[in-house]
């Protein structure tokens, strides 16, 4: 078994649920060098998260953003942490509802996602900036 690890930096994304599967595969071509294993992707931030969800219909991403904004609205008088902007505390709440990492099976050099699954970067800030990911692969290299 081999272990590979790489830090990658994604350019800033708009607020919302951004599909990053293809971008991740381009920035981490080492995925293709493994025959089998697990790809673990961790985001090094507290106001943007990762999740897996439908990759076909963009209305899913729009509906998720709408729903999360209702779950954690901006400008609430009971927020104590507000020095970084009205979108910051809601971003932390949303982040607590999702995950800072995803793990995906790797088969024959490909992410073994379901037919309609994609990896999302969930950007909860209006101007979140570039985001750093740590990609770790545990598996068998192709021969």
C-alpha cells in the first residue's frame, strides 16, 4: 500500500454550492496512478466545506443554497461573532452542519462516484477567497 498527499489551492468560488469534481481531478492527476484505494479530501477552512451530492441538475445546488440561507440567516441580533461581516457567523453555522472532508473510493485511476454524484465546495462567505485542500490517497499504485 502507498500513501500520497498533496495540498492544492482552488481559486475563489462564488457563494453557494460549487461542483469541483473535474477541477479536483485536473489539479491532482496522481489519482490516475492508483489502481485501487481511498481518496480523502480535507478543506483547511471553517467557513467553506465539502460534501457529495447530485451533479446533474444545477437547481439542486440553488435549492441547497436557498435552504441553508434560511437555516442560518445573516444579520441576526443574537449573533455575538459579527466582527468579520454579516455572512461570517452564518458561514460557521452552515459549516457545522456539513463536513470538512469527504472520502471516495478510487477504482482503476478514477473516483468511484455514483452516476449522479459530484464533489461540492460549499462556499458560505460572500468573498471567501482561495481555498486550500489536502488530498490524501491510500492505495495500490498501477503496475
